C-alpha cells in the first residue's frame, strides 16, 4: 500500500539505505547486483482514521477508510471496485469499476476522485475537477463525499 503523502519518506528511506550500503570489493567477476531496497512501509492505520482521504492521497487495493464513528467503511477492493459498506458489511454504494484488478483510487490535488486501472488508465472519476484541495470523506450518515476546501459537498453517493 502506498500513499503519495508518504513519498518523501520513502525516498528518504531509499536514499538512506543506498548511502549506508557497504561498498562492494573490487572483483574480476561480474558486477555485483544491488540488494533490493525495501518498499515503502504499509500505510499506518491512523492516517485514514479521521474518515478523510486528503488531496493527493492514494487508496491502493485493499486499503480501507472508516468513518469517524466507525459506522461505515470505504474499501478499494482488489478486483477494482471502490465500495462503501456498513459496519456489518452491507454494501451501500460501489463504483462501476469491477474487472480492474489492482485498481487504485486517487484523490487528485485538482479535486477529482479518480480510479485508475493497474495500467494507470482512468476508468472512473467524480465530476469535481477545478477544486484544488478537495478531500474524500467517509461519513457516519452513510455517504461518501468529495468536499471542497471551503467545506461544500461537491459530490456524494451512498
């Protein structure tokens, strides 16, 4: 799971890992293969514990965002759908994006929530472009909404 907000941390970790790697001894054989660098750490649960997905953040397959009161949860499913569920796992709303395994949802900085296929092709989006700083909210009233930086609901479903 990777969140764009943590990209700087991942780069810092990769840079630190490369900077501290021991130098290879000279050899007449083939060039040594670099050791694999660990992927970014899994998304900490507290990042989305507020029920909000901030501008620029990514929900990868398997990521879940819960409403503040825990009554609803939004899951980017591995088969491609973004689905809003009740706490007892009843589906309330789903994006029409099944059949796109590995899809990810990005709350873009310009205001659109966009679901991309594993090949990075947009397969669904909210009509909310032109609202920089908008965020996605999972609400305890059973709605998932894109909310502008001024607090106005720009799109909702559920």
